[in-house]
């Protein structure tokens, strides 16, 4: 089945530690996105990528980093510079076309501080 | 002012009721519009795209009003399973489909 796989489902970070969230898609989508969702709030865009080896900052990129070495993969690193990392992290992908296409989401990673 | 604003909710309705949500957007250049559904502690899932002429999918009807810059979602004959948070999404047809999500409206359908 085609889809987006995020791992792990739950992740705990120690103070001063970098952690990496995995996102893999087999939908052959060009664009991939990372969002953060805090309880009772909407989605905020962290980074997005339209094509391999290219990505742009979203609205809340500070304290995060990404890479896009393969079309299928868009890992997110939460660095120690992100002082409030506890949130629900969602990865999404979409076809890139002249008209915006809907995004499809993975089932998320919940990150907490130990 | 937020780029995308939704009715704050929550909406609590009995089964069988008709309920409507509105969503306003500030960028008049917005081109694509979607409604997503998000269940508690789950990922958002596409409910329907919103077309200029309006569109219907079973009990759900979506409308777009470009002049007033809002979209709406109407749910008829509400079911218990419709209980969820409904997210309005607005996109420009640039920047790889970068979208702006509303904060969502929570619906609870009660027996």
C-alpha cells in the first residue's frame, strides 16, 4: 500500500540531545513537509521541500534541521537549540503541479522531553 | 490577524442535526482550498477539496465565496462518527503547494 511512514511513534529527548524523526513515502510525491502541532492548536510549518536536495524554511524553523537526499525520505532533526520540543510532529507529502494538490500525512511522532 | 481563521467552536450537536462551519482567509491570491478531518491524537485526513462551483460528497457540502474570502463546510444528518476537529486549509499555487492550516473547529455529535 502506498503511504507515508513516520518513525518512531513516540520519542523522548534528553536535555542537550539532538534527535531525528524519520519520514518515508512511497507515493512518488515530489514535495514533502514537516509540521508541528501543540495541544489544542493548529499545524505550523517547520520545513518543506519541493525537490531532492532543496528545502525551505517554514514559519518555525529555528531549532530544527532537515535533509532531502532522496525523493522518498525527508528526516527532521530536532536540535538542542529547540528549547520547547514537546509536540506532535507530522510529515506530509504532495504532488507538485501547477495547482496546489492536497497533502497526505503520516501518522505522526510524539516527542517529549525526559 | 491570522491568515486563516475558523469558527472557534466547540460545536455540540445531536445526532441528525445539520451543522455548518465557516473559515475566512486573508490572502485574496489564494487558489486552492481543502477541508481536513482530524481525530483526537491522529493525523489530519483529507475530507474534501473545495471547488469554485461548490461540491458535495454525500452528507458533506463545501462552498467557496471568493468575494467575501471564506469557505464553508455543511454536514447534514450528523452521525456520532462525525465527531472530530475540522481543519480548513488554504493554498497559493506557488511554493510547492505550501499551505496554511486553520486552528480547527471541534465538533461533538451526541446521541
